[in-house]
């Protein structure tokens, strides 16, 4: 068993000096390291990080947004040539999670987090070779629970898939 998750968590502690973009980029560098064989390693080769911003407001002090592009690879398609539903969920899982990474600091969120819920809505298919954009926004980041919204759309702005992702922090004090 790899100690990769431990390495990931310890790498992000005390990294408050990094920009949101640098934090997300670092996450993908770790996922792409030799010896790591997790599901996110392959996906990291297909996703291109375009932006990661933190824009706190009084009503949402942890507001972070990430934007990725992806050219739908054949390896993530079903037999009909469209992005597989499970691949959509995986893409959202990774992209929405990195939005939390973008605004994490030395509290429990920088020590790791896992999914509680991941609800995907499939509106129209994205097909092999098509370029799509995946935007994620942190809606709420509490002491232990988070909510992130995701949207995958085509280059001309048509929404293909939506998601709501509930997360729980695994570090820090127990409830």
C-alpha cells in the first residue's frame, strides 16, 4: 500500500504562501508522480488547469473557483462515443475537490477530505474529441463540511453536466 495520501496531506500543510493556482497545480504534480497509481493519475494527464481563484465575500469567505479544460479522450467514453457517466462523476470529483484545495489553509481542509455525496445531472453528451470546460465553485466551507458546485460545458457554452459535491474534512478534531 502506498503512503501517497499521507505525503499529499503533509505537503499541503504550511503552504499558505502558495496562490490558489499553485496549490491546485501542486496537487496535480503529486498525482502525476512516478509510483502513484490512483485513479486521479490518469485523469491528471487529460485535464488542463486554466485558473484557480479565491474571491472571498462577506457571505462566502471561502469562495474559490477553478476552471479546467478537457478534450474528451476515447478512454473515458462509452461504446456510443460519449463521455461515460462514471467518467463524468470522476472528473467532477477531482475538479470540485481541487476547488477546496485552492482555498485550503493550515486547518483541517489541508489535511485531506473525502466525498459525502456526489450528485451528477446529465443534460447532453460530450463526445470523443470535443473540448469541454469544467468549472467548480466552493459554495460553503465550514469547519468539517463543504459544498461545491460543478458545471461542465462545451466551448460554445452549452451545459452538458452539473454536479453538487458534499465533502467532509478528514483532519483535525473529531465531531
